[in-house]
C-alpha cells in the first residue's frame, strides 16, 4: 500500500553485483510512494564521492542497505574515505552516526559465486 508520507530513502549497496536488486528496490520504493535516492541518479557533483554520499544520505529519513559478497570500492584518505572501509560501509557508519534508521537485506547463500570477491 502506498504511504501518505513521502520518505526519502537512500539506497546503498555495491553496484556491479546488485544492479538488478537495486532496480527492484527502486520500483518497490516508488510503489510505496517514497523517493529512492540512488547513485544512478546523482548528477555531476563537485564533492568527492564519500562526501557527496553523506550529503545525499543526510537528506533521507531511511537507508535501505543491500549487501552480498562484494566489498566494493575503498576510497583512500585523500578521496574522503579511511583507506579501510568501502563506500557502502562509510554510508552505513554515517547513517548510524546520524541515527538514520537502516533497513538491511543480505543475499542468500545461493548468490552467484562468479561475482564474489576473492578477499
């Protein structure tokens, strides 16, 4: 059922392996009458990636976190990260810091093994 309240929902995940899942999440959020905030729709931004993601996430009421078996890109300190955590992990930490509720979904063991990272 669509909601009367329009929520901005930040969709966070690795992109390459979860492309189809992100598309389904987008449609489900739109069906709820909510606004998905997704990297696929970011325009060119002057800020480094991590800062831009934090800015977009700070404008959201909820974070939808999709996780599987890829770590994703790890930005260096010069790129706005810490050189250890992926962008997705940075987004998750920021949501927790700002007390933004997180809805997390994890892929099952049947995930296609050819998309797993070796590390």
